[in-house]
């Protein structure tokens, strides 16, 4: 009987090594499987888009540009003064349009 106990209590070294390598393979396979499942689950979450209120363009930027009227009768001096006022009005309109473009650029940057 002591011989039978010896066989049961003292397994072969090669069987122990085979068991540990198969366990490590099993553990590696399970870890790979679970990590893959975690990665797949994270990528499957639905995306929810939130509407952000847009910045309203100020009313003074969208007003019509005022065109100054020429003096009557139109003289050389009156023509020069009228040209100056027309150029000033055009410059103000260009500044308003540049401000609108800046606001639109900020909107696109925030999207």
C-alpha cells in the first residue's frame, strides 16, 4: 500500500509542468477574451449630440448701410465732401461685415 500512496502524492514533474503551461494558456486566453469584450463594449456606446445655442448676430451689424445723399446743387467742393462721406460709410459697412465673419468663424470653431 505505501507504493500506491507514493504514486498519488508525488505526481510526475512532467505532468506538473504540462498542467501549469495549460493553465497559463487558459488564463491568457480568458484575459484576452475579457479585455477584447471590454474594448468592444466601450466603442459601442451611443453618441448623444447636444444642441448648443448659437450666438445671435447683433442687430447693429445687420442694419442697412446708410448712403449719404449728395448736396444739391452738386459742386466740386460738394462732390469731394460727398466722396469722403461715401468712403466713410463703405468703411463702416466693411467693419460690420468683418465682425459678422468673425462671429461665423467662432461658431464653426465651436462645432
